[in-house]
């Protein structure tokens, strides 16, 4: 029979109307399916069992090495909590983060934007050399000098900028809350 526009070709794998029941439809693109499901199921169960046993073995080894292989539950009681120390009075702050400089001084690595250091004109890269009458050789020296100053009272701050210029700034330490 000749194919025309009104009678399209059948899809591959389908029987034609005039060919009746000649047996199962052959699918050349599909792989045979005999015996694949039980084999896949057994392989999956075997892999899951192996993974489970490996996990149990690793857990036992870790518990043995760390010494936590004992029975579950507290082996000893924790000491009672210590009484809370009285809160320290709030101190002064410049609102900057500093690190030890290569030479004498505290290197400003960060300036908190709404803060006393920002208001005074400190920028990242400045080297703080003196706060009031206290000489600053390290970051710890600056922290001690700031903690001794009174919040709200202006202090003279000597800095060396990254360009090498020295400047004296007036800073008013803020209150730590």
C-alpha cells in the first residue's frame, strides 16, 4: 500500500492494521529486561549492608580512640556553677581595632564608623603613638591608656598617618555599653 498524506506512516514498533498479531513488538533500541530487577535489588542491598557495616566499624574505632566507649549517661557530675562575678563598670573606648605595629605604636586596622575614633579623624593604617601623657608602644599599651581615661573627657592623640605625616587629634573616648 502506498503512503499518502491522508494515511501517515505508523510509528516504529507499532503493528500495521493489516498485519494482525504477528507476535511481540520488537524494540531495537531497548535492552533486554530479563533478570535485571532481582540482580539490581540484590546488588543494592549488598552495597547498603557494606556501607552500614563500615559506618559501625568507624564509629566503634572512633569511640575507642577518644575514650567515649563507656555506657551512655553521665559518668561524673559537673561541678556546681560558680557564683557570678560582679559586673565591671563600663569603661572607655575609642571605637577602633588595633594591632602591634612594626615599630613602636599601635596600628589601626579598623575604625568603627559611628565611634569616637572616626569622629576624631582616625583612618585605617594610622599608627597611634601617644594618648594623653601615655606613650603607646603596643596595642596593649593603647588598651591600658584608653581604659584609664574617662569617658566624655577630651584627650590628645598623636598619630602617624600612612603617608608619614604626624598629626595630633583630639578624641573624646566613648562609653562601653
